[in-house]
RNA sequence: GCUCCCUUCGUCUAGAGGCCUAGGACAUGGCCCUCUCAAGGCCGUAACACGGGUUCGAAUCCCGUAGGGAGCGCCA
C-alpha cells in the first residue's frame, strides 16, 4: 500500500534535453527499484507552446532510453487522463472550491499593469511581488473592475501571511520558507486554463504520486505548491530537487553552448545504454563500475547519493560509455546499428563482413562510414609521416607487394600469404613490413585488422593501391 | 534587489571530526603487450574556493567573503 509512485511530467514545448532525460531516468529508477509505478503525464496546458509532434517525440525518446511507464497518455491508467489539457474539469472544481472559501480571488490587473509594477518594485530594490491590488475588493469594487475590464480576470491564490512552510527535501534536506516572501500567484489564467503551480500539484495528488524528483529550479516554488495542497486538503508528495545539469562550460545547458537534445544524440548514433549509464553518474554516485543494464542501475540507485551541486555534462565521458556500449553489442545488434551507415552498392554479405571487420574501431556509426569509404572508395589522404614511411619502404617493396597481390587474382583474400610473400621477397618484417602495407592500402597508420578487410576491397584495388604507393602524391 | 541552493583532481565523484600521506572513474602522460590502432595490464601528473572560528584533532561543524546557479511570470 505504501508503494512508490513516481512521475515524469514534461511540457511538450520542445525536444527532450539531457537534463529532463536525467530526472526522468532518476524517477524511473526509483520506481523500478522499489517495485513501484512510474507515471508519464504531459503538461500541455499552454496551448500556444505545446505541440502534438512533441508529445509523440517525447515518448519516442523515453522509450528509446528504455524508460517505460506504467501509466500514461498512450496506455491509460486508473488516474487518467494523462494529458493535462483533458483534465480541466477537476481543475475547475478546485478553483470553485478555493474561490468559494475565499482562498482565491479574481484579479483584473492587466499584464501591462503587472509588468510596470514589477519593474518599479525591482527598481526600488524590493522583491517583485504581486502588490495585492485586487486582493481585498468588496462585491461592488469587483463589479466595477469587471465592468471596466477588457479581458476576463485571472484567479489568484491568497497566500497566508506570517507563516513558515517547511519540508524535508529528498536531496537537500530540511527546507524552510516564509510565506511573507511569496506573493499571491495566478492559479487560473485569463483564458480559464490552469497555471503550472496549480495543475502540477493537483495532478500529483490526484495520481497518487509519492515521490517527485524534479529540477532544482523548482525548489523555491515548492512552498507554493505545499500551500495549495494544504488549502485543497490534498496529500503532498515527498519532493527531491536534483541539481541542474550544466554544459561543459559550466553555464546552463543551452543550444548555443552546443547542448544536444536526446534526439540529436540518437540521430548521431549514440546508444541508449551509453546515454543511460552516463546520466546515471551525473549528479549521482555509485560504487557500480562499468556498463550496467537498467535493472542493475535501478538496484544501485539511492536518493542519498544524489549530489547537491550542479554537474557538468562531459562529452569525453559520454564517449567513453559509448565506446563500452558499442563494444558490448552482440553481433546481431551491431549489424542493426551500423547497417544504415554502410555505403550503398554492397551486397548484404559484404556489408555484414565489413561491419564485423571494422566494429572494434567504431564508436559512432560515422566511424564505420569512414572506414567503409576508405576500403570501398579511396584511402585517406596521406600525411607527412605516412608519406615518409612509404618512401622509406621503397619502390621494390611495393613492386613485390603488388606482385604478391596479383598472384591472388583481382580480389586477393589471403592476407597471411600476401605478407609472407612480401617478407620473402624483401626481408622486411614487423612494423617495417606491416606499416607500409597498411598505409598504402588505407592511407592511415592505424585501423582495423587488415586480414578480414582484404577481401572487401573493390576488385583490382589492392594491387592498384600498392602500385600507387611507389609514387605517393 | 530579496529569498533559496551550491563550491573536493581538467570532468563526474568517494568522503557524514581522527580510518585522508584525500580514494575511484573519464580525460591526460609514460611503460608493457602487440603485425597498426583499439582493447587489456602496470605506473604517473592532478583537488578539499578563500578567511576566520569551534576542537587535542576539520575536506567534514559554525560564521563571514568570493564565485556559480535558481526562484520571485496570465512559462513550465
């Protein structure tokens, strides 16, 4: 009965970014660990900024990460609907209740008036809070304001004066806020829709959420929601405010600073295992070493080990997890992953062979594409060191190599035989034997094993490249 | 401006008064292994923001300072 229920409640106003993905992961992990439920709720009350395509994309991203939900807009659940835009009836009932009890009041102040008031307060060095213009109007005054108004009023929550609101944050510990620092805030917009503080808190209660893990940007807003829940007689969840995720420059994540969305990473070929493992360790510590499966991460997840300080996203660390994840892929999974990166014009068997041959050197699919091009099209451009090595090997070396290749026909496939023949003809061995051959064939002094690659060069290419190495340009 | 949160190697972090000569991972440098690179193994460089307290003893507690972040919206 005390089962943990967590939720992820994004607003569909853009692509899921890494910070969101991380709080989603933590919430999922917590529910998963305790055998609880994970709820997906879409906060689309702001019709202007919410888009249907984002709702779809968001769910795709979450599924891709492997964060499956037990209740959500697509699968329903006992406390639906899971789209806030469809829950207005319950909000309206609560609005009426609060207003009737005098805990909320209509406000006719225009955005312009409020903006002016805010600016002058800020200029005077005071906190920019609602001045209370409409707070204590009597019936006649309200009627007058209503008659004069050009737009419907908002509904404001009456924040009680002189109280202290405390709660025990799951990551930051005990918190204490004075209600005198909080201005009366809008809970229903002029167009009748519910504002974030309101519907977010109300839905958490209605959906039986027990633990809310969210960004630290919500920490100082929590007392408002606690006040609201108290006024409505609803239970409050435990809140845990996770430190924000920063860019590698220490500034907040932003597109400008090169922050990539989950979709960007996915399209670049990053593997979900890599992203999840990296996110797990950003702002969270664990004795767990190495790449872990989601269930193992869940078992190793502890609220106590969520950090209080903002963490920076680091490409190098993601890359390291990506490398581990790529190498851990099964043969079949690697094929699925890299097939789209193969150039056209290869038969399936060749594509598979190429993937198998290069995958140890592949971190991202683009690496596989690069190697495929080098093999199928042309070697990478020579650098000075490469040219020097070719010259050091000498014409006779490549004459012998080309002859050895020719002896195997247009499509040489026996690398040991080829190298043995060159060794026999020139006496070269070790690096002096293999480096020039590698550079002649690929243009680079490093790369995948050549033996499995040899049969994948285009017909005649091996001999041609060995001959070309006599006069590098 | 006011309120709140935060500050350990380049990065992610361990550390809850003596176990810290501050540990691990990524990155980085070197060596080994090796027909290249990678992988693997070994070794190294590198941090308690600053200043005051409290204490026999402080990375750990308290107070300031500096720096970073968030909130104070008819955005979520």
